[in-house]
C-alpha cells in the first residue's frame, strides 16, 4: 500500500505524523471519506467542497488546491489498484507547540489513504439492521458547527461504544431538544405516508454527501422530500427507516432497541432508493454540496 503524504507516495510504515501535530495533540483538523466505484472517486467535487468549507470554518489553510487534492486522490487510487474501495483524505493543523494556539503551527499536513472498507455485513443490506438510541446526546450546534467534519469524533465514538455494548452496529443520537439528529456516522431518514423525511441542519447534523444524493434521487422519483424534526416516538411510528453514508451507502433499519420498525424488514421505498443509488453511481452525475 502507498499513502499520499504531503505530496509524496510513501509506504504504509513510512506514513507518519509528528507527535507535536495538533491533530495528534488535540484532534485539530478536518477530513473526508470518499467511495471509489469502478476506479472513479464518487462525488469527488462535493466532498472537496465540504472539505474546503470545514477548513475555512476552523481557519485552517489548505496547503493544496482542490484540483491538486483531486489529482492526488486519483493517483492514490491508481497506484493502489483500487477498483471498489474507500478513500480517507485528512488535513491536519500541522506541527505546533504544547498549547492550543493553532497559529503556532507551521503548516498543515495532508495524507490520503486508499483502501477497502466494509462498514456493515452484506446480509444487512438485504435484511436490514437493528439499532439503539444512544444516551449520548449529539453535540449542540451552539457548541460546535455540526457541518464541520473535524477529526474530533469523541461524541460519536461514545455513542458507538453504547451500540457495541448493546450488541448492535449503530446507534442513533438525539439532540438537546430530544429530536433525532443522526447516527454515529450516518444520516437518518424515515418514510412517512410515502414521503422521505430527514432531520434539518438545525438538528445538529453533518450534511452528508450521500444524504444529498438520496434526496436528489427521491425527488427524481417524485417522492415527497421533507427536512423536519422528529422524535424517537415518531421514528417508531414510521413506515420505514434507513441510514445513509459514504461507507454505509443506504441501509434499512428494522429494529430500534427491542421494538420492530414498520414491517420488521426493509420497506419498498428503501429498496427503490437502494436500486436507484446503484444505478446513479454508474452515471457519474454530480450532486453539488450545499451548506
């Protein structure tokens, strides 16, 4: 495996960051996870635009242009012969002092990993997955801009631990108002009266790239698409539920805690969107990232 690190391809064991990098010391940096289908990076421009937004929000200057980063990702995919896989693109704050001041850091560092990923077992895509609702509450937008995809994922990690302790692979998180926000790494949708409903940005969610693609596909299928708050009780009363994410793609939720959801199996609209997503991947169409 070759890792792209600050403009050079290096071996896996030579891809190293300084212990004085503020990404290591404080989780200070931003990242993107991208899919590769057929050797092509999926929705690359949307991901890069979100990376630029995240960096701008935390006043982190990208040391490469978006075009250079796109070329670097393509190079990483090509060199590692990735046909179907996953990319992790990370921008760290860079080497600094033992103090929070980010402006003491010399220069941001960038690395790109192209590899394989399997977030959930294949059978769950056909049969659906159980989840829990975590006790860990999603960080409030008043505390941290949820649209920033930062390296600090401790909030989600704690909810993921709850899921693992409960014997499931994903946990849904509520916000400070008791409404559903998102999963530990996925956006959430419910189906209600033939329309797909997903929490709005104000709920404290990351604006997922796959979330945007699914909303685009749902509109093309002439389904109602709503961005509305909903509670755990409304989730349990929904006809269907599914999660979306770069690694997850689209996966149905069939059980929340001990309670089955809907018919206890992937619903018809979820299945239609899964099929439409598979077809969409092959088109190469780009859906813009909108803050």
